[in-house]
């Protein structure tokens, strides 16, 4: 994503055309982040709009030494986490965007890949992830998909580092069991 300093400075001055241009440039990358936390596009766009409002509001405070793309992604992830906290008792579904997610769940090792492994669709994986307890699902997503460590997850979700580790192990254990049961996966499943 290429965002010029000219667009950023114009947005700080409340230039609506520049803000619209910035929104168009940021829409795709930020929506993909939001869709990891929501199961439908409308909810994802709602979080994106909330995040973009915060981006515009705080753009004047962006330092020259802070990478713009990393900064807007962090704001968006924080908005997703706030939405999670607000709605954590409601069921939700993690959206997985590509087939490569299977590699995260089932890393290829030296063993031969079973034919059933190749037939697991992303939709089936989404279903499995949705069956995880909400807290374990959130920790799994933050750790595996977003790359946070347990200390950071603990701070984000207001839980201890040990609790974060437990939720990740719980999610992995449940996913291993469900994958083996439902899809007859015979090789060792390393999550």
C-alpha cells in the first residue's frame, strides 16, 4: 500500500477528497484484517469504518518515525479486539482467506499426506474453528494468525500469560481431535 505524505497531510487538514482517497487505499488491507474476526462482510466493514474514523482522528499524532501501514493495522486490530470484548458472549466465526491456512493447522512433515487431508475445505476448517470456546478461539487467532506472543495476548484480553498459553493449547487439542475424528486424518497433526 503506497500512501503519500501529501495525502496524509491533506487528511490532517480535513480534506474530504484526500480522506476518500486514503479510505480507498486502505480498504482492502484493513478489511482483510476485520474479516478474520467477523463472519460476514457487513460486520467486517462496520469495524473497518470504526477503525478508519480512529485513524483519521489520530492521524495528526502520527510520528514521522512510525510506519503508516503498521500503525493503521494496529488500530484496526485494536478495534477488532474491542468489538470482541463487547460481543464475546455471542457466537462468532473466524474467516480464513486462503487454502494456505491448512498449512498452519496441518504443517507438512516427512510423512505422506493422506488423501483425506487434501479434501478438507476452508469451510470445514471455519466450522471447526467456530466450535472452539470463544476465549480459546480468540487466543488461537491472535497467536497463530496475528503473530502476537502470550504476554501481548494477555495484555490485550486482560488475562494472564499462563491463561493465554492454556487457551492456545486447549484450542490445538480440540482442533486435533476434531480433525482426526471428522476427516479421518491418520498422520500426526501438529498444531
